[in-house]
């Protein structure tokens, strides 16, 4: 099996569409007032939003977007007005990450792991 589609709940679908387009995702389905789907910049994964009036993401969902040029991507997003909670930094798990929240308190991690995503030195063989 392979994950090729991820859907999260959002309160305001229109504002969330704007947010994720500004983040760099390509809108491919707009089924207002309840649904939108995006293509990621790279690969075959799609990402969608489902409107929920009772959306209460107190803790939110954690969503990872990988890029080969993390620092450049973060710089570009800052120029677009995004506010990061954590700037790019190297993690002990051998990934470089930056973090921000979306409009519904979902944690977005923009990162680069390269081979360490699937093959860290401590991988179980």
C-alpha cells in the first residue's frame, strides 16, 4: 500500500484554500462549500480539505511537506507573509525542519530528510 491522498478538516474552506495555494499547492478540485483538493508541487500525492463547522483542532494534525531546498522555500514563504514558529534547523533524527501552523492549528512541518526519511542509521532491518 501507499499513501497518496490526505484529507484534513478545516473551518473556513475559502480561507484555507487561499492559505494552501499561497503555501505552493496547486488547486485541482474546488467543490465549495465543503471540499477542495490540491496537487503537491512534487510527486503524485494529493492533499485535500473538508469543511467542518465543528472543527476544533485544539492539537491539530501534523503534516509534513518535504523539499530539497528547505531554506530557500522558507525564505520564499516568509516573503509571502508566512510566520514560522520554528526556523530551519537540524534535528537529532537527521532531518532539517521548519514549522508553522495553518489557520486551523494544524502543525505544518516543511523539511528535508533525504535518505534518512526511510533509511536512518537506526533503521530496523
